[in-house]
C-alpha cells in the first residue's frame, strides 16, 4: 500500500472508533439518566463525571429498554 492509502486507512479507523465510542456513550447515558445519574463529558470527551440527580422517578416497568437484545423464544 502506498503511504496515502495507509494514512487514509488509519484516519478512517480513528473516525470509526470515535463513532462507536460516542454511540456507546449515548446508550449508557440514556440508561444511567433513567436511574437518576447525569453523565458530564469533560474536555475532549475522554473523561466523564457522574452526578446524582435529585428526586428521580421509580423505574417504569412498562417500558422496554430499546438497546437490550430481543427476548429469546
């Protein structure tokens, strides 16, 4: 491979890793917020800080977690 192809491939891998990490962050943020925990991104996004929120509603038993795998038959 030429240097240009290697550079492009490395750049695509970095961007793909960032996208996957952000999706994971969004899923966990949604789940934790339902439990009453607020996640704050610090700086460039590699550090996180958790905060307990005030009075939180109890878990809604009627709602299904959209990110959980489907039940097995």
